[in-house]
């Protein structure tokens, strides 16, 4: 190889971070085009002066071997490319080879390696992005070679279009527990490319995905989208209850991806609600012998109940069916053997009442719900309403002036006065307690601010 091309300046042009070689303030597209032209000229010069082996030696010295491979695919003859590919001793980890394959079409690669073993062809095809043509070809491979392909294929291309090949791809990946790629592909098809996919295929993928122990942040995003998509399609209730239960930890109102089927079931099925309540309370778990598993089930049930925001009796048009609420309460009472469990149930019910819609005349809460809160002699429903009100803000920045909390205090004092005017004196007392809680929070924030100021001074 020409000595000059061993110079660090030339090797530097093939570093992994290509953007570090251009000025991001200027026209990046033009700069990258000029950079790639310069890189191509370097590879071509090495090839023309010293041949294939010198190019391979040059690639061995640089960081970005795949980039060298992309230029090689346009410079080497077909015979030279074929020989180079055949000489690789580790196809799946050969970065130079990957660069060559990435720059070839499926048909070019297929022709180039037609005489290779089926196993090597499967490995080489797996370097390309999924397309209908690739999937169709792999279907004729032996099960062992096909498995190698599905174990190593890395992503989806725009050429995966037909339903039959989408189905084959997802099912094949699911069978070998590569559901993380399945959900990414389904997200790409449904969200980005607007390609129709069967509900059953998405459900099957999510049912298989639950076996994973660790979920990364991008997978959370994909999963939430797929679950919301199934919810919008009004997918099978039993299957969705299972999916929402298994993925409950990533479903919450803050991400706009709620466990809608579970919430509906809690609101419409008193027996289901009590079953969840009993498990949260550590009861009805006799069949579970492991203490850690019992604890996990209990906390899972608590998370569901604690974030439940869909009150019983609420219709799609935001109207309230008081008969349904009373029937739900009666059903819960019948299924609760212990009185303390019923009081706990009413506490959770009160939390949902915090999200009741306004009354038609503009009163801050539906009158029927206000009447239920007022008539609650035990106070459990009102206690739930109180706790949800003071905790509903979630995570927020501390205002050392206390203005936000004083504003909330004033708002709840006004609501208490309105409740009194309408004869809801018990409910009004709860509203005053909420106002007092925000008043105390404001004073605490002011004191905390003073402490920080003294530290700074």
C-alpha cells in the first residue's frame, strides 16, 4: 500500500463518528457528500495502485470498516467481491463485509452468492433489512438455515409490504423469542407506514413479549403505542385484560396509555374489583407459597387500584347512571366478607369520584356524586376523595413562594362554600381539609425556600 495512505489524516476520515468531521453549522448534506467523495477516491486510489489486498489492509487500520466496505462494493469487480465474501471466516461479525452487503440490493447479493452454502446465504441475507423478497426466499430454506436468518436479521426495510410476509416475519421472530424486534417492526408498520396489520398478530406478539424480564425505554414506547392501537380497535376483552395486567407497570394516565380494559372491568364488575382488592390486602392468595411472589401480586393489585380513575356508572357522554353506581356498591358489599375490606373499597371508590365530571349547571362536580359524598356516613368515600385531591398533582416543581398552593387553597375554599350552599356540609368539610392541606404545603415550601436562601448567602 502507498505509504501516504497510512498517514493518520487519511485514517481519520474513516472514523466511526462521521459528523465530527464536518461543521454542523453549515450545509451538512453537502459536506457529507464531499466527504464521501473524498473517501471513495482514497479507496479507489489504494485499489488501483496496490490491489484488493491493500484495500483489505487499509480497512483493518480504520475504525469504520463498514464504511470502507460500502465504497468497495462499487469499486471491486463481481469476481473480487465474491472472493472477498467467500474468504470471510466470521460473516456475522465482519464489519467490512457488512458494509459491502449493505450497499447491495437483494437481487445483486442473491446473484453474487448463489453458489454459497445455505447457511452462509442465510447469514448474508440477515445483514440486509427485511423485505418481501428476502422473506419469500427464506421460506424455501431448511428450518436450520431459516432459524439462523431469523436469529440474526436486524430490522425492517420499506420493502416489507405484503400481509403474508409480514405475518411470516412476526411469527418467525416470536417463535425464537425475538419479540423486541417484532414490536419494533409492528410499530414501524402501524405508526410510521400506516400498513394494516391483523389484531391477532399484535396480540400474539404482546402475549409472547411478557416473558421478557427487562424492557428498555424505546420498547416501552413501542408497547404503549401497540396497546393503545388495540384499545382503539376494541380488541378481544379477555386477551386485552391479560395484556394490560402483564404490562400494567408501563400503563398510566401520565403517558396517555391507560389500562382501559382493566379500568372498565373494575368499574363494571364488582366481583372482579373485590378479587383485586382481596389480593391487594394479602387475602385470597393461599395457593401462592412464595412470600416474594405474594408481595409482588399484592403490589401489582395496589398499583391498579391506586391509579384507577374511571368511576362506576360513568357513561360515554359523561352522564352518570346513579343506579349503576348503587348497584356496583351493593355488589361490592355482597362480595366483601369483612367490613374493613368494604371500607377500603369505598376509599378507592372515592378516589375515582375526584374525576367525576361537572354538573350540567356548572357546579364543580356532578350533583349525584356530591349527594353520594354527602350521604357517606362512614366517611370512607370522602376520605378517598380527599387523598386523591391532595395527591393528584403528581410530581411537580417546588414553588418557594407558595403561590401555586395558596391558589389551590383558595379554589377549594370556594368549592367548600358552594357545597355548603347546596346543603353538602359533610362534603364541604372534606373540601376545607383539602384547602388546609394545600395551605400547609405552601407554608412548608416558603420555609424550605428560606433555608435554601440562607445556605446560598
